[in-house]
């Protein structure tokens, strides 16, 4: 059982990937961060010296504060947040505990900025499978504040350049299909998000997106739902918001419901 006002790495990992994830604030000093410049999924860095700015930034949201070992920096920051009326917990054992449990970590090096927060992404309009699955992955595991732009295929690269956006799911860009894998796979690989639930979900997305339904029994169903959503919504962003709920459900299936079946009559022994 965790101490008062703390949360364990395992408990926090259960929240990441769901709509209920708290804001995750990394207050490690530069020396500790430079020794391992990676972030817990959806986390952002903020100095423990700038509490007033942090209080404004979190805007009353529930928070988890992380330092190197879960000691003075995170406890002090969380205490000041709570004094300002913010619900704030500390990650027990800090970054080291997360690392020792083998949970996913996001790299910083090699990406457009030193933070993943509030980035723009652009792809082809009228999304179906990969172009809905990828925004879900980005918002739930990388950047909850990401903005997505959907434009004609011929304009994706030009829009990306003019509006400082990252293009995805088109040919000849970093985040796209690679061999027999799809863009969802590329994001998982490059952001270091390997995890059993995401691996299982990636297999489903890949099978549906590449029309290899034999690779995942659920692929035909995902294709049917994706086509149905595309027919229901003319607005790509309305379709994206509806699709987020679909992938929230699929992630929970992939995480802890994939081995559950259904029968009729209920309780029948086969």
C-alpha cells in the first residue's frame, strides 16, 4: 500500500492510456534528466523553482509529481500544489522506480523540440484506421495537448512545413508504413512504447489497416467500425473524437479483457 499522497508506478501505469490519466510533472534537476533524457508517457518537465507558473499551468487538474527518487523535490512540489488547492500526488520511488519496473519511457533526442507537449500533426483527410489510431496513441501516451490537422493528400507535406507540424501516414515521411508494418507501429517503435497491451493493439490495427485479417481475428470488426464512422461524420475532427472512444475501449480490451469470451445461454459449458 503506498504512503499518504503517493502513487506507485504500477498504479500510474494503469492510468496511462486512459482518459483518467492525471497530469504528470517531471521536476528532475537537469543533471538527473541529462543522465537519462526520457520522460514517462504524457509527462512534461517543469522546474521546482517555478511553482507559481506551475499552479497556473495545471489549472486545478489532478497531478502526479516525479523526481529522481521520489524524495524532496517531488514531495515539496506536490505539497505546494496541494496548498494551492491542487490534488497532487508523488510517484513513489520516482523515476528510478518506473525505470526498474520496465515501463515505457519516451525519448527526447531526435525529435523536433525538447518536449512533446502541444505539437501539431498533419495527415490526409477522411481518416479511417491508422489515421485515427495514431492520434489516439499520441494523445494517450505522448502528448495529450497535440493538435491534429487533416488536409488533402497533395497538401500534407507543404502544410507540415508551413505550420511546423509533423506529417504522418503518407509516403516518404518518418512516421509512415515500414515494410509490412503501419504508422501505428512506427510511432510505437520510435517513441519506445513497447508494452504487452500496445503490442496486442498494434497487431489488431496493423491487420485491419493492411487488410491482413488473418493476423488478428478482431480486424474485420475494426474495419467495419472505422468505415461506419467515416460514413457517419463529414467533419474529420468529429470523427476523431468518436474514434477516440473506440480506441479507448480497444486498449482496455488489449490490456485486460482480451481473454474474455461470451456465450449464450449465459454460463453454458462448451
